[in-house]
């Protein structure tokens, strides 16, 4: 259970907790948890909200984060209930033009400084 004055106390555990730990705990891009784990999503999935984004887990995809411009685009498309489904990877950055990309069940969402987010 983690606590901060800004977020209160929230547990992190299981696949979501392991992924959050691998990203640097509260010192990583996601920061502190702001909810506990919330389950009952499509295909038996769960998610947990953090200061900087979310981690989603499903039995078939495992736990992967969504945040920033790519996460916002994915959420605007219906999140796990939309055509792109659950994330399959975290973001891969260091691409040309400040670019990043993230794979989902139904495709890839990309970001670049000049183009913003776009699908492939």
C-alpha cells in the first residue's frame, strides 16, 4: 500500500503492481497510484489509475501502461472496448521526430512532434 498526501493510500499488487515496479515505482512516469485495482473490464481485464496514466491488465495481454498523447488517443477511441483493444506493449520511444509508438491488439498508435498521434 502506497500513500502520499496528494493521492491517499492505495494498494498495488499482482501483474499491475509488478509492471508499475518495473517502471520505477512512484519515481517513474506514472507516479503514485490514485485508485486501487478496478476489475470487471472486457475479457476479464483490470486497470489501475496513477498520477501520470493507467496500467491495464488482461489474462491474454498481461499488464501494460497507457499515458501521454498515445494513451489519450487510445482512450478517445474507446479504450479496451474500442477497435484497438488492450495494449500489447508499453511505449517505445526514441524514434525520429521525437516519436514514440505503442502496439495494441488492433493496431499501433504512433506519436511524433510534427504529426501528433496517428494510427498504423
